C-alpha cells in the first residue's frame, strides 16, 4: 500500500428509498499523490457530495477501501477518527459557515479551540490569511467582507491544522465567475505550497484547466476525463 497520497479502491454506497435501493456510488476508484488536485464533476445528485463525505469519514462506504498514506480510514474509531476529521482532513463547503461575531482570524482559529491550541496556531492562522490575500482583513468581521473574501477565510480555516487532504464541496457555487476562478486557482497553488491533496466537487468545468486530474460521475460510476 502506498505511504503517501490518497488511494480509493472500489468504493460503493447505496441508500434505501421508497423505490428500493439507490446505488449512488458503484466501485469508485482513483488515486492522487500529495500536492495533486483532483476535480469530481457531475450534475446535482450524481454522488459528488456523498463521495467527499466518505473521503472525510463523515459517512461510511458499503464496500471498498480508503487509504490516506498509511491510514486505513475505514478502521478508524474513537480518538483516531476524531483526529482524522479535525487534523488530517480539511473541509471547504459552498457556504462559508463563518461566525458573524468573530473576526476573520478568530474564525480561522476555530478548529484549534477543542484541542486548546488556539494561541499556538495564531501565527499560522495569520500567515494563511496573508497568503490568501487578506493581509488587511484579519480583524474584519464577516459582514465587512465580500463573498470571495469570506470563502478565502473558510479556506484558511480548513488549512489551519495542516491537513494532508483538503475536501472542497462546490466551494465556488455562491461566487461570481471572477471570484470562482480565483478560488480554483488558489486550490492549485495551495496544493503545491502546503503539500496537500485537494479533491474538489464541482459542476463548473470552466474552473478545471490547471487541475491535475478531472473525473466525472455518471450513473454512479467514475470516469477519468483529464489526465
């Protein structure tokens, strides 16, 4: 088993519905090295979010294997599972989910609070905001930020604990075309600088020019559309 990067091996997931079994994912397989960027495309309801939830251990697959480096994700439980979700994986969603009463920097530091590491990681939080072009916004509240700026704060928050895997679920869905492209370019740059594997689910194919690999989900199956 490879010791770095992401390895997804024949993951399958089904849900029971009124009409019977709905096979959302059918033996999904792909790999990505550290610092690679992977895009998963497909229409709403195709299974993109389900796949990312499994990669982040928010859901479990019915079958298949999932490895992040030497970590067998399916076998994690208790404290190991908590650490995987909080420190090994970063999440960026379509909604930024910033707390309105907290400044940009305070929002970035939120993942460190449960472990009592907020003060320890304050410098890194500020450095990430500067890296993302928000050097003058550390003390700004969400109401004082544009949509693109709020999403960059959310990206910085996801990177605070130096994750090895960054999962982005339609992160540009609420942004205009200009800010959407900026966000996509940021993910590519961060992958190299932070040595993080990025997996982004999106329906916007215009953003994927510089991604390492692009896959499409169709009827539960994954097809590679760009090497």
